[in-house]
C-alpha cells in the first residue's frame, strides 16, 4: 500500500478525483490511502493567513513557510526515506520512469504551492524533491498533485484489474502504445486490421510492437533516441514509411 499525504490550502479540490473511478476503488480495497492536510488550519493568526506580500516588492502573494512547516510536522511518517515533493514549474519534468520510482515508496508527501509561489525556505529546507508536470503555469499545485497520485497509484500491484495493463501503457516500455480496437470489426467501412482477428498471437504481438514503434517515430521521435533498438526493430523502421 502507498500512503499519499497532500498539503494544500484547497483540500476540497480533491473530493471528486479521489472519490470516483480507479482511485476510489484502490482506496476502498486498501491499495492506496489518501490523506489531505489543510495548510490553512496550521496558520496561527486569527485570520488563518497562509500567504503574505513578498519581501522586496512585486506582484502576487507568497505562501508562508510557517504553516507549511507545521502541516508537514503533523504528518505521521510511516517509514524512512519518505519523499517530500514540492509541486512547482521549476521542478524535474514528471515522466513514467519517475512514477515507477515513486511507486517504490510506502509514503509520498506532496506540497501544493499556490498564488505567486512558496517561500524559498520550503524549497531549500523542507522539500526533498521538486516536480513539474509540464512547461506551463497552473493556478496551484493541486492539479499537479492529482496527476502524481493517479500515475503512481496505477502502478501499485492490484490496483489495475489486468496486471499487464500498466506494463503495456505508453511510455512504460519507452514507446507510445499500439492502436487498440474492439467490436464491431467493421463500422462505416472502417475495418479492424485482419491480424487482430486472426487468432495468431505471435503475429498479433509482432504487429503491436511494430505499430508501437512506428507510432513513436511519427509522434515522439525523441523517445527513440533514448531506446536501444533491436535488430528486428531497426529493420521495421527501414521497411515501413509513416503514412
């Protein structure tokens, strides 16, 4: 089981994504546990302020270090080497490999920044890791934290109904996933490839690997630079031209 502890000023934002679909089923079955910690409740002034104007002037407000630190101290540690992740556009780009790495922990703490940003002392003294989900700016770190929880949770054994689903997903093998089809076999003249109807599992597997490779070359050629191609895969790339 993995325990997620999420520090946020808007815990209500997690009610819907954590209360339905895969995450709810995983939590109900005891594969994951999601605990929300309201940073605002750890602010000691009468107005429960979690932000203040930046030193040196400038626009926007900055999240204060004290309530975040107190919220962090209230989180029970379930083991050693618990990653304390600050969600920030300045962090490491999130990827499938990172999700797999995080899935190896028993507990993950996620700090959701907001407003103009967080006091630098959160970054330098409290967080052990900084992660970004993309080169764009969001209103806060809550949506980013949801992405982390979802991506990591589906890698926990037992969460997915089919144990092969996670291993065949896009990026899990360094390639984009192959095309999927289901019934009907023909619709408006759009036919399912014959090989998928053949029952020949060896040919089907070869087709899927080839299609995954060709799709990656067409849409994300950068991924191929990081992958050691087999002799067979190199032949496929030489034989087939992207449509």
